C-alpha cells in the first residue's frame, strides 16, 4: 500500500497485492462504491512523475531529484536527532515525525513555525495515541541545504522554548566515542549540527 499524495503531490493511493486480495478489497471497501474515480489531470500528473523518475522524460532530472530528497531527508532527520529531538520512522523517509507528546504543545509549535515561514503538519488523537502527539515534516526535493539549515535552527530555538528535546542525542551518534557510557549526553549544539551533519548524513545512518 502506498500514497500518491505525499510522493507526487497528487491524490489518492494504491494497493499492490495478489489478485485474490484485490478482489476482496473491491468487495469490502465501501469507498470503492461511493467514491469518485481519479480525475484525468491527477492521473496525468502521477504518470508524468513516474516517467521523470524512470528517466523517460527530462534526462537525469529524476535521478537528481531522488538524490536531493535523500540528502534533505537524511540531513533533517539526523540534525533533529543530534539536537535532542525524538524522531520516528525510517532513516531515508522524507516523512519525518518528531514527537511532541503533550497535545497542548501541538498548536503552539505549529504557530511558532508558521511565524517563521515554515508549514508543518501536527498530528494527535485520535490519529495517534493521546500521549504520542507529533509534528510531521514532509521533505521535498525542491528544498535547498539553506532551507534545511533554517528549519533546524528554528526547531532548535522552538524546542528549547517549548521543552521538546526529550532525547539524549545518542540517536544521532556520539561526538566522542565512549562519552555516553560515562554519563555524558551526546547532544549537539546547533552550530555543530550545521557544520558536521551535512557531510555525516552522506554515510550510513546511526
């Protein structure tokens, strides 16, 4: 199962499975009966996106976009971990959930980010458990390194104001091997993150 909304900025999703599963889903999913089919313009958008990624259109643009979104995702995720945020999800995923935990902090975080020109998605109950409220960053290949630098800088500031840094920083790796066993929290400063993480995120993730 996958989404076409986040991946291509289109709409809808898909299920790839054995025919017997697809036949069963067609019987059981009521939205299949009462919903509308995809508009032709949306289908064309999805088709064009896939052709660009495969290299069928626009030469190497698809490969370059994949490389940019991989860098952006890994840079933001590793930077947030090093700052002390608790981050869920796969290391290479461009959807980056950061735990807020306390529901009243969701609107505060969203407003403070919007004031800085950054749009985020906050998610809480009933989409999550009551105590696992989170903010979700959706990374794009159109973002530059400077954009990610700004996001990290603003998150660092807001995280301190709202007391959102629940992690020790160990998820982002130790600056000096062995420090964690000595009781030294390996949380990084924003200056260290901006200096070291762009290069570190090109290597296997911690």
